C-alpha cells in the first residue's frame, strides 16, 4: 500500500504532527528504560523525531508507523548509550551534570586521569599513597633513583590535580 503524502510544506508538517507527536510520550518511556536518565531520554526522543521528520516521505505504510518510530528511537538510544559509555571511559566532561557533584563522577574523572599517567608515575602513586612506601622504597621497587621517583610522584600529583581542577 502506497501512501500519498501531502505536498505542501504546511500540510506535510500538520500530517507529521498529527501522526507522530502523540507517540512522543510512548517513545520517551522506551528511551527512559534504555538510557535510565530522563535528560538523555528527552534528547533521544528529540533526535528520533528529527530523524522521523527527515525520513517522513519514506514511510509507505501508516499501519507500520509505530514500529518504524520505535526502531528509530531504539537505534538512537543505543547510539546514545555507546556515546555515554565512551564518555565515561574517556573521562570526558561535556554532560550538563557536573561530574564532581557525585562520587561516581569523581571516580570516573580519577580513573581517566590515572590512566593518562605513565606506568612509572602510576606505580609510584600506588606504592606511595596506597601502600604507604617511602619515595626511596618506591624508587627501589621501580628501579630508579629516589630523585627520579620524587619527580615521577610530583608530576603525577600535578597532573591529577590539574585534571580535577579542569573537571
């Protein structure tokens, strides 16, 4: 069955709004279940509606509109989850929520900053701060002079402080 879509811009927009906008609440429910964040779910629904508008002329069977919109929404949510997961892994700071406001956000910032340290810097930080070894003992463990270990520790601490200050 081929559906003839309105040709004028105003008729096309009105047909889209009558058909698709009532689905927004249902799409939001789907997005919220997938993304577990109301703000991200709203963004996903908005992107879904934009994608649906762009592809509106390609919808051939109005009886399949619900499945078509659902597929667009789910795909958008999966892209969003992938982006969010990548954000968390890389320690990006572009979300509207300040990551310093919660423990999980601070841990993500620390993990990203810690991964950016050199292996020697990570070793000295762990040995000194977590395990309580002196800088001289840390130097013996990693096979360098105490001055070099102090330098690794100082640079690591400075880098971590900068990451937290920039976050």
